[in-house]
């Protein structure tokens, strides 16, 4: 009786210890997940707090007198005439007229430096939209300089020294005068999404990089998806199981772990030098990234094919279907959702790759938005790399804003993947 009581009590102690270990393990798991979510929230908060202001641009309302004799234009005015005309003197005089009491040459230079260096082009663009403005005075919104933009957004304080804020005391006084007259506002920066890169932070945009990334991913998908699915179907359903196919499987798994810069070297040495693909183009970037994405798609597609029940194959064969019909009419459609998931993962990884794109020259300073995949372009990761290493303070928020754009891009891609996966799943339930 005593031994049985001791045995029962020892079992209770053992169970109590085991339950305690399980509770402790669950607690560790919850703490790990909570810590990961905390780091993610801190990271996203830092990115959004630094980058949201890039979607706004400080602009100053300037009354511009479009004098025909100064612009050397005569009615009727055509767009070609406006494009050829010089708006430098007109813009310069209009900026001076904001502060008519200022006559000192140094102070007038401070006035000019309150505005973007391309102020005259915004005046020209306004007249292109309003050709009837000749001989009249119109209010034109002109972007402020990057330094004044940072001051207006609060990233730079007036209490800082002129060396820190990069604005003289006189320029700060001019800014306060403009604010009192309600001539300066932070407005939605639509040019950020439609313009290319620029040496001036207030004019730089991700339009060129966004289009370049779109073309690159489009080419990457067009090459990697059919090749990856075809290779996976052959290896899983048709290829004989021998040493040769086993070696191919090992190499595919190894290629999925190869550093991305190796694919960039391959693209530089083979795709561009041997096949003559133009440098710095989305075509070259798409081919290089497709080489990196194909192994991921093959692995995901093969796993999806294995997950299809063998009873489905046997039933189709029993009804007289050929092996080819079983694979392409029954098995492959059921494996498409998992294949799409692997494809989206591969494309998401390709979207964030920088090293292979640096090797093929997609880090060049590109001002124009590419119209075709054969034109030079940057990509979102390389654009962030360029802005991150720039010395101007204005490019800091531009880098964070570009990261926000990448995150939104990934969100849209994953949303589309979920929709496609749900569609195919409903069709085959």
C-alpha cells in the first residue's frame, strides 16, 4: 500500500512538472511572438513617421506677370512657342516682387534660394496649361527648396544654427513673412509618384523606379512562371527516378540558396556581354531575377503536386484518362493555388533584391520615366540605395517614403495572390 501511494504521488509530481514545462513553453512562445510583433511595429512606426511627410511638398503662391515683351511671345501663342521661350527673367522678377522692399543683392539671392532651382519650369508648365495668360498676372504654385521644405514640415527647427538648418536667419524671416501672408502651404506631392529621380530632393520622385520595377517583375514572371511550372511538372510527374534526376533536384535546391549577387555576376557576364541585352534596362533585370526565382517556383510547385491525393490520379486513370490528361486536367489545376503562393513569394523576394540589379547597372541616375522595358531605368530597391547614401536631409524622408511604396506594392501582390488562390480553390472544391 505504501509503495502504491508513493508511486501515485510521484506520478502526480511528474505530471505537475510536465504541465509546468508545457505552460512555460507556451509562455515563451507567446513572448517570442509578442517581441517579434513589437519589433515589427517599431520598425513600421519608424518608417511611416520618417516617410509620410514625403507625400507632401511645400509650395509657395507666387503672383507671376506674363509680359509678352519679356517672354518675346506674340499672339496666337502655341505650345511649341512656350516651350522655346525663356521664363528665367519673368520668374526671377516675380520672386523679387514677393518682397518689394528688399533691394540688397545678397538678400535677393536668399529669396531665390527659398525656391526650387527649377522654378522657371513650373511657371512655363503653368502657361502651357493656360496659354491665355499672356499679358496677365496669375498666381502660380512653385515648390520651395528642400531646406525650406524641411523647416515648414518641422524636421528642422528655427532655433537651430544656420549651419544646421542650412538656412540663413534672413531666409527664416522671409519664411515667417510668407507664413503670415498665407502664401506657403504643404500640399499633396503627386509628382512623387509620376516623376523620375532628381538632384533636388524636393523634385525627386519614384515614378521612374516604380515603372522600372513593374517592367522588371513583369518580365521576371513571364519567364520564371512557365519555366518553373513546366520543370516541376516534368520532374514530379514524368521524369524517371534515377541518379540524373536526383542530381537535378539537388542542384535546384542549391540554386535556391545561392547568394543573389552571383546571379548578378551571371547576368553581367552572360546575358549582357554574350547575348547583348542592353545594360540598365528592366529587360536585363527581369532575366536576372527570373533565374533567381525559378528554383523557388519549382520547389513550391512540386510540393503542391505532391499534396494532390493519389486517389484522384487513380480515379482518373480508371476512367480511361491518359497520364497527360490526368496531370494537366486534374492534378495541375489543384496544385495551382500552392504554386501561385510560391510564385508570389519568389516575386516578392525579387522585388526587394538590390545586389543583382547593382551588378547590371540599374543603379544609374535616371531622370526620365521609362516607356518600354528596353529603356534605362532604376528599380525601387536601387532608388532607395541611391537616396540613402545622399547627403541632403530631404532624401531621408524620400527613402522612407520609397520603402512605404515597396510595402504597399508587396501588399497588393499578396492580395492578388490570395484572390487568385481563392478563385481556383472554389473552382475545384
